[in-house]
């Protein structure tokens, strides 16, 4: 058990980037806490309806769920409690919207009128949280930054998640329908979640090699053209708004709720307007990081847009440019323009977002593969290798989906094949893993200098 825990710390530190581990508190206590948090996140049901945090934030799907992933789950998966548990049949989830659009029902404004007071939201990944929660006004978690509820910290978010998603009945009585996490459990869950993914923001611009992604990066960073970097500094989750300076993980009303033809509403099912931050809401939503975006759609708080190209194109539309944030950008612009992009430019920005996503996936894959070489337990080795395979599948999908870097894709396919062989090989696992690492690095060399 202890060896296993230490191994996990090594992985998490490595996935997180080595520099973060050097500054982390003494490895032993911290590593134990992270390992405990991991166990709680994936296995603890808190005496509830059978769900765990991992039900909606599974590691093998970038800590989020989407319709394609949901379609692979067996009927009795606790995600679907509303389909088989009579006590949760009404006013808990909307199974049709969950299956078609990956939407989850949330009672952000309280549990007193379940039939009318709810919103439908997508599941955000929980990667890179160390860089994407802090703001001068306190921590901001959830799509609207409200927390769930409480002070907006990751600790109170976990408690809110248990009450919202884990309950056995709609009475939601602690000690009866679920138990609340203890202080120690909250510490452990927080430590685990903070260890996931990037521990620091990128420093843009990167020396990218692809013609189109490179141009996409320029447009992204150009405060007179793409203007993306104003709210997603370094493709992360912090803003630096003209005239207002650095704002941390800020909130804006970008008009996503005003999009016409929102998929969930097209079904005719009732989808109340989501009023965002606070109760009653001020219409704003919290800036998400973009490095992790390309392989974790659908996009925006309501999963309104399926493709990364579509998500970028949103900013060229009426809904954004008429929104309070769009108007504020126009006001700060010498020519009074909000965001105006043409088809080529939209695709170029999306290509850039695809490439930075793949660079992050390659980083994680290499760490997973390298760690797999250092572990003694064959079950752990298999788990690490399988996660590397998933990450590599994402890399391949994200590049091919944008028609990008066929040369890198070929190496990623080879890396995937080798990692898969390593999973199954008793004698040559090490050799295949080492080769897979080489191919990951070769793929990377096609993307960036
Ligand atoms: C039924 C699905 C479901 C389960 C189970 C679930 N979550 Fe979530 N999670 C969501 C949804 C939906 C959101 C978006 C909520 C919002 O915007 O208010 C979310 C948001 C989050 C966020 C905010 C991320 C960010 O970038 O701000 C964190 C952190 C989180 N969940 C942690 C947890 C933890 C910890 C647990 C287990 C105690 C858990 N979740 C269980 C669906 C789920
Ligand atoms: C005024 C601030 C602002 C600007 C400018 C801005 N964004 Fe955003 N962005 C946000 C906010 C806030 C959200 C979350 C909105 C929501 O879900 O309702 C978001 C969400 C996104 C998402 C969805 C991420 C996810 O995980 O679902 C993408 C992709 C995105 N932005 C890309 C861009 C690009 C590309 C640009 C430049 C063309 C840009 N943004 C400019 C504030 C901004």
C-alpha cells in the first residue's frame, strides 16, 4: 500500500511537472494526502447513491464526460441513477439531455423548488486547477465561479458536489441520504485535485512549426484582432482586461446564454436560463483554461457547441459582440470593434488550440510512460500505460480532426501501438515503452522547436 502511494506521488509530481514537486511540502505527508485524495475521488460514495467524483470526472476521459464517453457506459452505471432508482426519477437529472448532450442538472439557487429552480450544465475537467481558481475576490470554482456553494474553494466544492450529486433521495438529509466529507477528506480531495495536470501556465508565444497553428497563435495573442489573450492569458484561465489590469480567474458575461439554436433547447425540453454567478445571477461565467480544451468538448457551460472551431467562431457572432463583455471590448478598441474573425482566422486559432492541447497530452504521456518503467507492480504499470494510450488517442484525434501535422500523427500512432504492446507484453514491455517514449518525443519535435 505504502509503496503504491509513493509511486502515485511520483506520477502526480511528474505529470504536474518536476519544478512543482521541488517546491511542494515534504514529499511524505503531501504524497500520502494526494494518494488518499485519489482513493476518495475514485472510490468513495459517501454513503450515497453509488456515484463517486470519478463517475463524472473519470481519469480515462480527461476528468470529464461527454456523449461519446457516456455511450460506452453500462446501463447500471451510477451516472444513470435517475434511470433506475425510483427515488431519483423526477427532478434529479434529465436522462435524455445527459445522454445526447452530456448535461447534468444542478440546483445552484437552492433545493426548495426542484421542479423549476435548476440549470443544465456540462461537466468541466478538473485539470490545471492550480492555475485556474484564484482571483482577488476569492477562489472561483464551477462554470459560474459560485462554488457549490460556500466560499468557492475546492474544499467546499467537494461538499457541495456530494449534496448535489450523491444523494439517495431528494430529501438530501446528511447522515441519511449521504454523509458529508470530513475535514481530513476535504484536505485530501483538494490535494489530489490540485495535483492534476499543469501546475503552471504556458509562456506564449511558443516556437510553433506549423504554418496555420503559428498564425493562429499570433491572432490569439493580438489584442486588436483575436483578443483571446485578454481573458485567457497564455491560453489559461486568468484575464488582463484593458484598463483593468490583471484580474486573476475572472468572470464575464460573454453572451453564451443568448446563443440561438442551443442544442438542449432545440429538444423542446425545459432548460431554464442560467443566470450565472450569484443568486440572483449577474449573468457572468468564469473563464476556463484553454490548454486542456481541444480534447474535452463540448464547449461552454451549457455544452452549446461541439467543435473547437465552432467554439472559436462563437466570438465572431452576434451573441458575443452584443454581450456586456463584447461591448466592453469594443469600447476599449480604437476602431470600436469587438471581435471580428474570418473563416481562415477561426480555423487558425482552433489549430493553435489543438496543437497546445496535444503538446500537453504528449507531456503527460511521456510522464506516464516513464513512470510505468519505474514501478514494480504490474497492475500499476498496466494502468499507467493504459492512461498513456488514452492520452495518445486524444492527441491523434485532436491533430487529425484539424487536418494538422500528419507527420506527427504517424509517430503518435506508432507510440500508441507500442504502448499498447507494452501493456500486453510480459518480457518486452520495457523495450516497447522506451520506444513509445521516443516516438512521443519525435511527434513533439514536429509541432514545436
Ligand atoms: C453527476 C456528475 C458529477 C459528480 C458525481 C461530480 N461532479 Fe464535479 N462537476 C460536475 C458539474 C456538472 C460541474 C459544473 C458545476 C457548476 O458549474 O456549477 C462540476 C464541477 C466541478 C468542479 C469545478 C471545476 C472548475 O474548473 O471550476 C470541481 C472542482 C469538481 N466538480 C469536483 C468534484 C468532486 C470533488 C466531486 C466528488 C465529491 C465531484 N466533482 C462529483 C459534475 C459532477
Ligand atoms: C471577455 C473575456 C473573453 C474573451 C475576450 C474570450 N473569452 Fe473565451 N471564454 C470566456 C468565458 C467567460 C468563457 C466561459 C463562458 C461560458 O461557458 O459561458 C470562455 C470560454 C471559452 C471556451 C470554452 C472552453 C471550454 O472548456 O468549454 C473557448 C474554447 C474559448 N473561450 C476560446 C476563446 C477564444 C479562441 C477567444 C478569442 C477569439 C476567446 N475565448 C476570447 C471569456 C473570454
